[in-house]
C-alpha cells in the first residue's frame, strides 16, 4: 500500500471497544467515522436480539454495505474509520482487496470481554452472543498485515499505540490530514 491507508477498519468481537476506539481514532485523524453495526439489516438485528448467531449468508448484505462505504471513501479520497467485527479471514480479504484499507485488531481477553458485555446496556449484542463470535473468529495470519493493539488499555492509549505502529509502517501518517493520502 502506497502512502497511507484511506480506510481504517477497527475489528474485533463484541465488547472489544471498536466504537469507542474508532470514534477516537477518527477524531485524531480528522476523518469520517462509520459504525459498522448500523449497516446490519433489521433481520440481522432481530436475529441477534433473539440470541441467534449470524451465519455467512446473514452477513453477506452487511459486508456489501461496508464495502460500499469503503469504495465511497476511496473514490472521494476521504479518510474513514469503520468498525466491523471481520471475524473470518475471507471477510478480511474481501474488505482489504478494495484498496487502501488497513485492518486494526483490538486484542482483548475473553474474561474482559465477558465483563464488558455483562455491563453493557442498550445494545442488541448481549453476553450470550459473545461465545458464538469467538467460535467464528478465525486467527489472523501474518500475511494479513493487521495492526494488533492491546485492547485492555484506555481508549486514548490504544489510539496512541495504534498511531505509533502505523507511523512506523506509513511515514505519511506524520503529515497533516490534507497531505497524508494525496500522494
């Protein structure tokens, strides 16, 4: 990938902190933020509310919506941060094949995820669904070039760690937003 990523996908299972970290990263990058959960069709949300695991077929339309968001950001040359669980390697390949996309994995141990979801209010993804997501999660291979960060840190520390790692890979990240991806 030349220059720097235009689209950052903040990935991880439920409770890993995708939304909080994604919003904070988008503020720091002065970029757009898109919550991937909002791309789920109502049928998926109803299924998850009923504690039923999503299957590949259920996720197909959702991933297509996220792909559209990625294409739009790349076409408009606008940086964006998007949250997406990206549980399977095939999903990750599908998303990164679109161009200047960088995956970021929030690595959080299962006991912490359970604690976070047990205390989470006003979200359709409940603790009972966590184990199905963990079972569906396919390990990340080195070839995927995912930036892994410690999801146990405070959100601002996570973003600091992420940006520090990103600047080592993408020197253009040190430039102002209007110059980062212009080359």
